[in-house]
C-alpha cells in the first residue's frame, strides 16, 4: 500500500489574500455562519467544513481529501467595500466658510428676484478677490435646446476670428490652432471635414447653428465675436452660461442677461438662477 500525504489548511493571513480572495472568504464565512445557525437550530447534527482536495501524485502517492475548519482567529477580513464607500462619501461633504455663510444669509431663498436685483445681489454676495464672472444657470423643459445669441456688451478677452482658407488648412495639418473662432464658406467645408476630430471637441467646427458658416467673405462684417451658443447639457435639461463680469456696469449686465432670457423665453425656461463666481445662487423671476 502506497504512502499517504496529508495537507492541512492554516496560517492564512490578510496580507496573503488578494482583494478577490478576501471577498470570496467573506462570502464563505457568511455562508458558514448561516449554516452553523441552521445546524444549531436542528440540534447540532450537521457541521460545515471547508474541503481541500488535491491531484494524484506519481509513484502511487496521493493527496487525501481532508476536512478542516479555517482558523477564524488567524484570518481578519474587514468590510473594505463599505469603508471605501464611506470615505468617498465623507470626502464629498463640502464645508462652507464663514464668509460664504454670511453672504448666503443676505439672500432670501424663497424669493424670486428681478434681473436687476439679482445682478446687484450677486455682486454684493461675491466673496472672491478677483473680478468674478456673472453666471446664469437655467432649468429648461427638455434637452436638445440649442440657440445662438449675440450679446450687446463684450466681456472677457477679445476672441481671435479667422476665415478658413488654404493657409488655415496647412496650419491644421500641423495641428496648429491660433484662433478662437473659425468661419468658413460652403466651398471650404469639404476641406475642413478631415479636421473634424480636431476642431469638433473644441467647438470650432463651422456650422450654421452658431453662425460660423457664412455665405461669402463679405458676410464676415456681420459676424460678431460676442456671439454665444446657448445649449443644454448632453443628458440633462440644464443650461450653464455666462453673461458678464462683476466689474461691468449693471445696465450692460442687465442687457446681456435679458438677451439670453428673451431668446429662450418663458415657454422654455422652468427656473433661472444668477450667481457670481464664488457667490451663492439667486432665484430669478422669468
């Protein structure tokens, strides 16, 4: 009769286990605990054991199937999934400073402010030390809203406008973009198609929706660099846009804001909010 070798299970530590093994071990321990409770309920007639099986060896030797319980005291598995989720949740909690809380206290959350009053209050509650940008956040009735508006009053840096020609094509071949807005006539569009992946993500591909596809070079004078494309988020009926700087005169800011609000209209807008770069939001009457 051949010799018999016996394998034992033990000495397993947390460091020796991979994340997948930890998860499996956790599931196994849970199943064992449930089975143990069931056995106790049945009068202790059954007892679950972890089974370890081996393959045959040469020379008539074999590994015998051994029944043994894993030593619970040697294996410590924490609920890492829950802990990580809790940590991420805690990191997302934003603690507002005293200045922000004081600014927010000046805003009546239950009131709908007029455009003029909302702009004045946004300036007053802006806690930034720089020239803040006036932002407009809109909730609309549906996604897919896409309109082009031209603001009557400029703000921010002057945008460089270029009309596509053969020199532009040569620059694009080298991956060079030294303009902010690209205009093109219909006959130039086929030449720009190969660069759609370069221009598209930057919002620079000429198209009729934003007014950058022009009939002829004479139409350049009709194009305004202050034209803005107002559109909803891809998967939500929400619009985020800007309409001026804190340092601008209130009258100019009101004119810019009204152009956007009137272009979309009350039939499209559900809710409107104004705010400066670092100020709390203010509800606006549509």
